[in-house]
C-alpha cells in the first residue's frame, strides 16, 4: 500500500528546505508542519545512506518504504490478515451455484474500501487455495477401472417427420491408463438407456474392467456415501452379468473422476465442435457421426509422442480386461414379494407361483424375472431360480424346497406327480382330468397329493369303469375333491345316466324386452 499523498508531500518539503539550509523554525513557518513532526522526519533521514537529491528522486511508495518501513509492513500485514480471513468465507461460498470470484471481490471491497484490487485479490486467492488443496498424483493400473459420466452439454438431431429438435444425453467414459475414450448418445439417463450405454461401452472395449466408477447418478446410486454408497438394482444386475463391480465417487470430490471430467472437455473440443454445423435426422445417424470423430481422436498420437490412445490400449490394456458373455445384458423386471405359507411367491403378472426353500416362508424377497427365468433373492443372496413359464400348472415347485413331510406326501409309495397323472390316465381321460385339477386345487401340496392318491385308490374298490364314470359326473360341477367322488360311488350315482337339462324358455310378456332392444 502506498503512503498517503499529503504525508509524502510534507516529507518532501522538509527534505527540500532542510537541504537548502532552512532551520526547523523556518521550515515550520513555510509549511505549517509542527516542530515535533519536523524533528521526527529529520531524525529518520539522518540515519539513511541516501542523499537529499536521491530521496527526492524516488516516487512516493519507495520513499515511504525507506522512511517508514515499519508502517508499510504494518499496513501490508494488516490487509493480508483481513484478506485471508475473508478467504475462509470465500472458499465455502465458491462451492455454491452462481458464486464467482468477482462477486466475492465486490463484497470484500464493500467491507474493505482500502483493500486489494481485483487482480491482486485473484492472485492471493489462488495462492490460498493452492496451499490448502494439496493434490496426490494417482497412478492408474492398466485395465482396472473405467470411469463413466454423462456430459453436461447435449447434442441433438431433428425429427424428419415433424421438424422437432430432439435433445440427447451424451454418455462419456474413459480407461484412465490408456486414455481410450467412448461416447454414446441416448435420449435420457433412465435405467434402460444407462444399461444400453454400459452394454455399448463394454463391447466397444471388448472386455470388462474390475471396477466401473460412476458419478452419483440417480440411475446408478440410490444413496450416495463417502464410504458405502448404495447402488440401484440395474447396477447389481450389470455387475453379475459382466462379472465386474460398480463404485461411486465421493460426494463433492470431483477429482475422484478427474480423468472422465477431462475427457468430457476433450469431447467438447474434438466431437461436439466438429459436429456443430451438421444436421442429423435420427439418433443412429448422430451416433455414427460421433463414432467417426471418436475414432479419429483415439487414433491421433498424443502431443509430442508417436503413440495414440488406441496404441496404448492395444499394447498393454486390452488383454487385461475380463472377457464378455456372449449375450448383451437385458434388464430384468423386479418386484418385492412375501413368501407365502406354502413357500411359494406369486408373479401377479401371470398368476404363477414359484417355490423357495420352505425355511424362508414369511420373508420379504426380491424377485427378478424376464421371459426366460425367475430369480429370487433374500438380502442380495439368490435363494431360488426357475425357468419362466406362463403355461401349464400355475405352481412351479422344486422338491428340494419342500420340508421332508411334504416330500413324503409327494412320494407316496415311491410315486411322484407324474406317476399319479400317469396312473390316472391309464384309468381314463376323465379320471386324468379330475386328478390333474385336484393336484392344483389348493395352496397345500401335501393335501392335494393325498386327495389325488385317495381317488386312485378307489379303483381297487369300485373298478376302473365306475371310477371313470364318477369322475365324468364330478367334472360337470364346480368343485372336485376326493370326498365328492367317493360319495358318488358309494351312492351309486355313477350308474345313473347323466341328464342334460333343456334350456328353459322365458314366457312371452309385454314387460320383457327382446334382444333387439340391446342393439
């Protein structure tokens, strides 16, 4: 900080008049400066190794530093202390949306009118942040991690039928060791598009890494955490399908994924900018253009070297990635269900039931299913898997899931369900139909098998013909069970011919409307 102009003019006058031979009293009369002040100035000048001519040739700031070094130091130190006190506040405010250094400087100057100008303010702020933010250099191992993120800026294409401009999200990822990048445009950041991007990315690289590091996207992370983030179901499914692991950056720590942040900026320069004047009429056309620019970028040598991103990848990273499964990942539907008392869970979509080990009855489980399979999980552990079927019996039961007494009921005299149906079929089609309906008549397999076995045992008492006739009669009703069939046989109703009752005709009446009234 320069000395005040009035004070420096006074000291120059004292030096000039003293050099010309004026006494202290004469200087006082000419300048109006008090005698104690004149004596103080002259006493300071007496100890300096400068002549009067040299002192008068200096500018105000240098003259002040020579004559009053402790005052200058006090002013400088005082301003710096205030400035660094302000920086503690500024450092927090810079993390807030819309807050700039210029805005903080304006606030600082309002509180400190004699404070530093903007350029010096920015210089000292940069030094302050540099000293506080010590950065560790991170070494990236070959093939270990892929960093992924969505770019902040979008690309677009034009719908040829409507002329509407369709904005697109751009998925950006990078292998930090080689720097090999991948870009893909999609309509949204939803689960379906996110899974598509991961599929395309891994097939572009030709393998899977140990870890896929993502930002705290809602599609990927349900609960951000510095230590234990919770991932979405699609990430768990992707991890299992590709034998990899998802990891997330720490909240508010952008340097955790600095490489992909840098890759986004590179994408802006080498993909976005070259495409800015082109018009695309489909998402596929946009992605083809992105792929063309991406290949140029990945095959371009690094500045000052003879090797490219692709060279580094092919030379020492590609063969370290895990091989991919033949089929691409397809997200499965997910529902949460309670295991029923009969140790089955219901898929309400087609009203079929799938078994789990009986000890999990009453537990809340997660059911993942597609058109081919049904997987049942309890706290991330798979406890059952079935082939999906929407036809045939509504119950899909694995014998090992049943308690021993239920297994015994199923295997009465060594018979299984197929054995029971096979014996019923040997008696007749009506008996087969009746036994089949009994086997799926309730939620309790033990009782169903006992009833079916009991029906088949009636053959020994009443012969095949009578049992077939009784089953034919019982099939005309709404209920079928062992007791009804036994009662028909014991009462001899199986010998009575079935009578088909004629349809009753309504009498003609003026208050009864005919079919024509409902057309």
